[in-house]
């Protein structure tokens, strides 16, 4: 009984955290060639997963934790606890998108010079994002991280192996994955207050996003004005960029201070007039 109550409490906390972030599922990556070593495929898959986790924007559901949660729920079906309440059977499987990939190639070759040699590793793979509700592929990109040359042997006394060259190249994927996430999973928020203005131009603003959503210092946001217009007898939304912000300081779970780096006059005017503004992350 105590274990059941504890687990249910953890579920409530986890469900609250999930409500603050996008829930995505990352599936096992495929081999584009039968010659690919599975340790490389798994290492690339794990690196992509770590890249998504590093942003702190997501609740990530993979095959392992989905299986464990389902098994625990099955055990609870026959139990009564917390006044007969049971866990929602979809609370952990509520992913909105699936991220999957296919490894195209991992090529490693040795280069030589007069006095030394080094290894070159090139990695290429594709990433897809699939909208679960519709089955539609909403992104499909070939990822080719910046080439890494590994270490160089000096005087024949030591140096890089093929495996070392691979993992150096793998580390070079971080920035590429960060950019992929920034493009396809932008964060949206609103301006709460103009905290500093000069000559009718907004200089600093307080925005409604913080550490809980993965916001970070120096993150860039575009500011858009949202309006509606009639086209062909129906109303459509128009999104017009009016400025840019840069986060100066994270002030808590849901707040950040940002400087207005572009469009201060229009940001000031439209915010004051009550226009609908939205801020969207660019990285």
C-alpha cells in the first residue's frame, strides 16, 4: 500500500512536470547499411537523445521507460489506493511527436604525413519528426556534423585510434543537434512587462519563460505581432516580426529578463496599445 501511494505521488509530480514541456518519443535508429557497426548506431542515437535532454525542453519517452511504466500500471490495476483512484493509462504515453533517425554512413580513414598519422571520421544520418496525431512527417533533415580529425601522432609514440576519432566526431554533433532542436521545436512566450524604456523605445522586458521550460541566458527570441485578416471568405492568422530579444538573466522557473536588440520602438508601441504579441525562440 505504501509503495502504491508513493508511486502515485511520483506520478502526480511527473504529470505536472510533463504539462510544462513537450513530450516526445525517441525511437531506435535504423541502419542505412548492413555494414554499419551497431555500437556506432547506438552511440549516435544516444547522442541525439542527450542533445534533446540537454535543452531541458522535453519529457522524453523511449522504449525502455515506456515498458517499465506499463508494467507498473498493470500491477496497479488490481489494487485500490488513494480512495480508489487509478493512474491514467495514457499519462506517460502522451507523446506529441516521434523523433527517429537512420544512420547513412560512418566512415573512418587514416591520413598520413611525413612524420605522423591521424584518423578522419565522417558521420551522416537523417532525422525525422513525425506528428503522432496525424502521422505526418513534419521534418526530415540530413545531418552531417562538422568533420573532426582526431589527434595526431607525434614521433610515433602515441595517438588516436579509429574509435577515438569516432567519439571526437560524435562530440562535434552537439551544436548540430542544438540547431535542429531550435529550428523545429521553438519555445513560445509572452512579454509581461517593459521594465526599461528610453525615447519611447523598449530596452528591457520581462518575459514569461524560465528554467522550467529550458530557457537560457543569451537565448535569442523573435517578437511577432499576431493579427487576423480575411482571405477568400475565411479568417487567417498573420504573424509579422517586429523585433528581437536576448535573454540577459533567468529569474526563476517562469521568468526571464531580456534586452530588446531590435525593434524597440514598435515593441513599445504595440505592447502599450494591447496588441497580441508572441515571442518565439530562435536557438
